[in-house]
């Protein structure tokens, strides 16, 4: 075979065996988030480019390197969404959701697009589950948001989970720490990667999140002051409240002074959930509070908090930990037919059984019994209904149990009952 086309680099085909896992994860996520009072929102896959440059930050890697941006036929700059929060904030304002009782709790499941280096569990198109809660500045809401995602992961069988926490301050206290970092890192920039030499001037806080080993060494061994030393009284109180809330909700956590996340809109709380059972790449998701984004987009001052996790990354973690999800797509029945008249009857019976919710398969050509039984076995059908001339004459099927080999005759009209329908 000479393939003429393959999928673009950084994308993948999600095949039936894996889509069953995705479907199960989405179902669990929806059930858990509904129990926490979240309702689903579906926002467009592309937005005006300025929405992301302003929201995520012009100096972030996502904006400078990773966005899929294009001009439409009228010359307007549009971008495939690289993350979900900015679009949901826009929808929250545009559709007047701020008139609803606070907190307004929303979640979404959809594709995000980033031009980044493909690696295990990360693709240029990835599907994300995200949560946004608007209208409350309570640290206990932060704790409950973290508890929601930990609950999802726990229900999926993940264990050894720890939430890494940090507070990156607010408009009152963060500028003082940012200025300290700027002065220190500009003077001592030997060893910084080229990107971080630019960040030292424009956004030095992002250096704490750099993955280059030379930059991590400067951060970890440079004896830098921590953001916690610069937090104002309100931020200290909020962070203490978050830790208290996590204790109440029995969520394991540890502090990480270098955690800043990749979006400029975060304020105060930032967090990631990690699994201690993974190797070097232990993070499964991330999120945080963003109390300034709604008013920066033109709304009233509105506190907000949220998180996101990628399905591809989560599935790769589930597979790596050898967690077996209950997702077997077993057939209820495979119908074997011998002869054209029997095939028409099989078609009729299959349609009737499917109406009652049964999963039924058959072949649509006249093939011998050996070939059809081989197909039934490949599809892992536990039961096979055989229709030949004798069965047609007597109005029955020969129902064979593929597990123990037993068989019996069942009238056409009783087949649904026999299958538990």
C-alpha cells in the first residue's frame, strides 16, 4: 500500500479502543463536575487574536511561539484557541452570565491548539477538560475547585496524588517581587537561556517556570528570595485559607515556591496535581486564580478561579499506571445468517434489537458459517444467533453461548427477552 496522506505532525487519530476510554473519562468528569454544581458551556474553537494576546500575555511562550493565527477573508486576525479560559471569560461577559447568582460555575470539554514540540501525551491539537468559577474570592472555593479535579482523578483509579501549591501574589505585592527578580537576574544573567534573558526584562516571574536546566539551576541554587516573602497581608490570609480548606476536604498538598504556571492572567493561587507514581513528568493538570481578567476584558471587577487538564495526557498516565477502565465495548449479539432470505431476517431482527438498546452486529454478504463465526469471535461477541433454512421455517434462532459452547433455540419474538430487553 502506498499512502498518499498522513495526519499532520503533532496530531493523532483516536481509534475506537481509545475513544472508549475518552468517553468514559468525559462521563466521569461530567458526573463529578455536575455534583459540584458546574454546568457545561461550548465556546467557539477560534476567537479574535487580541483576546489571547491580552489575556495570556504577550511575552508568554504560547503567544510568542505556539498560536495558530490566520487572517479571515476580511483581514481580521483570528486564532485557534490555545487554552479555554479567555474564551469562557468572553462568553461570560458577552452573554450576561454575570447576572446569575455567584459563583457562576462552568466547565467545558473541547480541542485546544498549540504549535509546540510533540511529545508523549502532548499534541498540537489536544482535548481539554476545563473549569471556570466566577464571582467569589473565597479561598474555600479554590480548595473546592482543587477537590473537584482530585475527585475526578480518584474515580478514574489514580492514586498517590499530591497538589502542588503556590501564591504568586496580587497587583499590590507581586510588582515588588517582580522588580527584585528583574534587578537580580539582569545583573546575574550568565547561564540564562536566550528566552529568559528577554524575560528578565519583560516578565521575570516566567523564569521560575523555565524548563531549561541552566535556568532551573539558577532558580534552585541561586538563593533567590521567594514570592512568599513578599506577599501582602490579604494574599497571606487567602493562602492560609486555601491550605485550611484543603485540610478540611482531605486533599494532600505541598508547597512549591517555583510554581507560576504559563499564563500571565493568574493572580494569587496557582496549583498543579501530580502523581508520585510517574517518572520525571509527574504533573497531570494545572490551574489557578485570575481575579483581574474579567475587568481587563471590560467587565466589572470579578474574582475567578479555574483549571484544565488534557485528555491525551491523562490517558497516557492511566495507561502508564496500567489502570483498567471499565470500557469494554462487548456485543450483545452477533447474528449469523445462511442464505439470502436468512440475511433479510437477520437485518430485521438486528433493527428490532437495536431499538431496545442492544449492540448487534452481522455481516452484509452471503458468507459460509465458518467465516461468520470467525468474525463473531474477533468481535468478542458472547452470544451468536444462527439463522438457516430450518430456523426460518420454525421461526427460531439457534442461540449459541460462545463462552461455554451451549446452545438452544429461541423464537424470534422472544429473542429480545432472552437478551434481557
